[in-house]
């Protein structure tokens, strides 16, 4: 589901004077020092403050512009600002005629875009990346208002989207086939060709980043896309659509349709759609796959996780604690790859718990648009109640709450109806507890003790999910040995939740199918055509 901005390398490219380590240290230091204003802080003038933004413009986009739906009888749903609980806008879902119009727009764009050379497509993509960089703060602020995460993280998410587009702009120029010499002077060659109209269905935890992560490889390969954001966070995808248009993309290259399950179903079943890429929950992913299979459409599924983070007794405890914080509390814990099962070798468990609890208590919760905030609001009231319910269930099953796990009301009166909670550390957890078995998707860290390497490997792999995993140790041989035996697609050694766009991201088992980012993603948005060329006469049996 995606993925996060799990990418702290984002700011280290164009326009940034900070190294990866400097940025990482700044964010980690801010987790320890609530009032820190440092390298990641914005120093310009903020145009938005919590509780002030109202969105009136349509959030649907196709044929090169925003589209107001004509069916006024269509039921609308309120979209809320997590920080304040107030209504941000009304969402009108696209019906069958709207989806068909968006797909027709994408089909027309595909006819033009697919014929361009890779260099021509790259120019448009690089211009889009430049426009994103120019509008970085605006996009980040709107993302915060719609999603609730801290402005610090939102900036990194916008950077990740930009870097992804830049990366695949480079890939667009390298798409090529293979030449094979055959007997008698004949030969064969392959062509890597686009699929057609691709559908992207996004999740609410990384709205802008996911839209970029799905669209960049698709359009680099010559496809067009119809993107459906989560109805909980529908706002920033349309900004990306406008940016692609302003960058010179043909009308209909990247379209946005709003809606929930019914709109998603219409997209998956549409006969002109060639592929579906989805980020979200496992149950919904299964439904997406079933619907796409009726048209034999290939799918990319980035689904949930219940990932293990293993901390051995020889690890650098300071780094291990930092890693555990990064593995559990980014985006209020709403990250699919989070290492929420923290296995700590029993000999260092007391020291680890003491330090991780101290730093967790120091995390500053509050207005997500303030630079000093390190934990904003959860995405919705129902989701907040669900996460708090998991903490209550953990206590019933015997886990000990060392800190947090309670509703939180910030001092600012305008935030009193927001969806906040204190980050939670659970001790005394066992493998059969609900908090250890199920994906909570909130700021809840479950700590488990272990004694031996073989034991922890068996327990870490005892899950239907396999999105990510991490290990902290100074023993290089052990680190690689453990990673080799962990059943997960995205793994980390002495770090966690760092996902550069240059490398693939995705999971094993029920955590998904296919990969996002990295060169391999080209294979998921293209198809191979084989051409055999006979240079002599036909050797016929008839």
C-alpha cells in the first residue's frame, strides 16, 4: 500500500544542499527534540493554516481540464480535514458515463503519446518534475490539510513523487528490444511496446506520491492513465493532472476520476482498460484482481503488511531505537511497510524499552502544518476509533501499554475535533495476540522478545503477509543470512523505511503482486512483441 514517504533520499537531489544522512538525522533528532526547527523546516510564508481551506473546484479531470459532473442527483460525500474534523469539500462520485468519458480521453491521448520517441516523452516528464519542484510547498500544504500528516513528511512525499517522475523520464529514453541472429542470415528482434490505457487506484496515506509512483512508469512506457484517488483524500491528484497538462502532455494523458468502490469497479471492468495498478488493503486487492481477471487484465497490487523488525543484542542500540521509531510512527503509523512487530533480543530488551518509550513520549503531536509537529492527525474519525480499539484489545489479551494509546486533544481550540492519539508502545506481546497478527495501521508498536536467531526467523515469517522486514546487527554475515531467510520483498539492514525510487518496492505472499519503482517496473507497464525476419525462401512442408 506503498509504499510511504519512506524515501528520505528525496531532498538530496535537485535543489537541496542536504545529504541523506543530514536529512535523516534532522528528522530523527526532531523525534527526540519536539521543538527543533532545523534542516527540514520551511522558511517561507505559509499560505494555508489548519481550519481555513475550503475547496470549491471540481476534483475530476479529463480531456485536459477539470470537469464538473452534470448529474446533480448524484449523492455527495463530505471530505474532512483530519486536523480539525471540519468538512473540506463535498465529493461527487463518477458514474458509468463519467468513467467512460475519462477512458475515452485516455484512449485518445494514448494514440498520440505512444507514437512519441522516448526522448520526447522524457522532455514532458522532466518539465512536470520541474513544475512540481516549483509548487512543492503548495502541494505539501494541501496534502497535509487533506491527509493530516506533518508538513515535514508531506514535503518529502512531494519530493518523492518528483524524483519518481525524473527517474522514469530517464528510463523512457532507454526502452529497447533485443536482436537475435538466426541461421541463413535471417534474424529476429523484440519490441517493447506500451499496453494502452492503465488504471491507477490510490490509497489515502500517500495521495500525491502514489499518483506519481503509478503514473510515472506508465507514461514513460507510452501508456496513458486514469487515476482514482481514495475518496478520503481526493484533493492532490488533480494537482498532478494539471501539472502534466501544463508540462505539455496531450489532453487525456493523465485523468482523475473520483469515487469509491462503485467507481473503482467501473474502471476495472471497462473493456478499454489494459491494466490495473492498486495500492490498498488485502481484501480490496483480492476484489480488484478478481474483477481484472474477467478481462484478463494484468494487475500490480501493493497491499498490506505486518512486517518484522529484528534487533539483535550486538546492534548499535541508538540506531536500533531510531530505526524502530521510523518503522512505526511515520505518517501516524499509517504506512503499509511499517515494522510493527519489533523483535528485540531478550538481553537488551530493558534498555531498548526504556529508550524507545522515552523518545516516543517526546514526539510532539499537534497542528500538522507547524514545522515543530512530528505527529499529526489520523486520517479519519472511524480509523482513529479502529486503532484505539486495537489498543484496548491488546490490553484485554495481556499486553502492557508502556505509553500512549489514548485520544489526544491539542491545546489549540481549532484542533479540538481533530483525529489525534498518543503514539503507543506495547510490551509483553505474544505471537498469537491480535495486535501482532493484524495490521493496525496506526501509531502502535508491538514489542516482542526473542533468544535465538532460528527462533526469531521462524516467528518473523509466521505471517500471511510479507511486504517488508528489517534487521539491526553489527555482524555483517548474520545480517545477510537473516535477510536471505526473511520472507519479505522489501528489506532493510541497520535502517528502516528508506525507499529510493531507483529500487523496486513490493511484497511477498499476500502483500501483493508486481513492483513499483526501479527499472523492473518497466516490465509491468509494457509488453514484448517478437518479430522474425526471413532473409531467404520459405521452407514449406506443403
